[in-house]
């Protein structure tokens, strides 16, 4: 197991002329090593099962921090509670082959800064997402992590209801959802006061056994309904296109440049908004006003055009081109290319070679 621990020391002079030194520790490790740490620390995790309901609690490895992660699973729904704090910033090196690309998740980040999500943010990630070949997932140690995730498996009938609702919303309010080649949707907003009540009740659940399952399922359904209703409320407040200031337009063009320069490892929407000093809502709405498409819709178009040009140059094979434009999965790249240009990338490459 390889764990890289680094320290950044910052020294400054206080107003009372005292020298103060801050030490910031960063722990870097692979996903496999990160999972192994958790497994070694939880050789006999507390597990409770009954009538299709299972519950498991894992304590944070002492080398990383303190706290726990608790998962409950029943009938295609997984509810995960995070309540911990790391000693230092933890960087986990992720690889696409280790991640399930099919996502059905609604989450509520009550506290902390983890994987691009900050205190007070609710989010939904839905569909089949293309991940870069390799990236780093960061959890910061500045605030304790307090988080609720709800995963819905495709086998659960609720999954289709949410999918249909999101498709309707995408047609009505494309400014509010990011559509990545028609197969993945992502959105992030603030946690509302109405959401906080069921979130607190989940952490303070007073029941056990079958009653606990019924109680938690009711709270999950309530939170899902509130999240979908939040998206509908956003649509009511979107009027005619607002006039963008010249500075806003300049920042939106900068966002486009960042996307073009990083097709293999593009930033998330929130990261991109922070890089160009705009809030995520203004970036989403403004990008559509300026370029006539969503942020990740533009990224997809740019990736496909870049792939077409690379194939036409005949210096790379299909697999190399797929990786260059940010597709870890070659079959998904082929499907996206075929949808864009009406033919498979291999057939396109052969047509160029044959003149």
C-alpha cells in the first residue's frame, strides 16, 4: 500500500508581531489503497439484515480521521450517511475502470467540502456518464463532512419515474440541467429549509427493524420529491433571456476556452464556474445565451469534432482518439461518434485511409 503524505507550511507575521506557522497535511493514495484502508479498519463491520433490509456501518480509519459512514439498502434503494472529518486533505486517485458509469444519485451536502460539492448544496446526477481515464477526488479537512446520498438502482420502479420527470424538465428548462450527449444529467442547487427537516430526521431516526426501513424510505421519497419540485420552481423564475454584461460575456468565452483546452480532463460545472468567477447558474444560462447550447453540450460537440479531425489525420487508432478526447470507454465513444456523424469511428477512419 502506497500513501503519500505531504505538508505545506505557511508562515506569516500576526498583527502582534508574532510568527505563526500553519501546517497543511495532504494524503494522496489510489482508490484501491483507500478502499483497503477502510477494509482493514473494519474487519468485522456492524451489519444488520432482515426482510430485504441491510445496514452496515464503517468507521473512518484512524490514519485518515474520525467518524463513520453508514449504508442502508432495501429494494433497489441505498441510503448512505457520511459523518466524519479527516486529519488532512485526502486526494484519492480514481480510474474510470473502477467506477460504475451508470449513476442514479440524489445527494445533500449539509457540511464540508468533498469532490467538488460544498456546504449547503443539494445535487442530482442521473444517467450514463463518461469519466476521464484518470482524475483526483478531493475531500478537504477544513470542515466536518455531513452528507446524505440516495442511490436509486435501475431495477427500482422509482428510477423510471425520476428519469421521465427529468426528461420533461430538460425539455422545459434546459438552462437548469447540464445535458452530456443526451445520456447524463447533472444539477446542483442550495439545500432548502424544507429539505433540512427530513435530513435531520434521517440522522435522528428513533426506530429499529422493519419500522426503521419504512421510516427511512418515507424520508427518502420526501427528499426526492422536494428535489424534483425544486427544479420545477427554478423553471418558474426563468423569464426572457437577461442581458449579459460585457464582463460576463468575457468570462463565458473564457469558460469555453478552458473546455476546449481540457477535453480529456474537463472541470466540473462548479469548478468551471469558480475558475471564471461566475456563479454556476449565471454560467449555465449565459453559456446557452452566448453559444446556443449547454456547457457540456458544447464540450460534447467539441470532443466529437476533435475526434473527427484526429481520425482524418490518420495518426491515431480509434482507441487512442477516444482517450485523447476524454472517453475511457471505447464502445461509448463509438456510440457517441455514430450518433453525431452517422457512422462508426472505425468506418470513418477506413474511409479516410482508402482515399
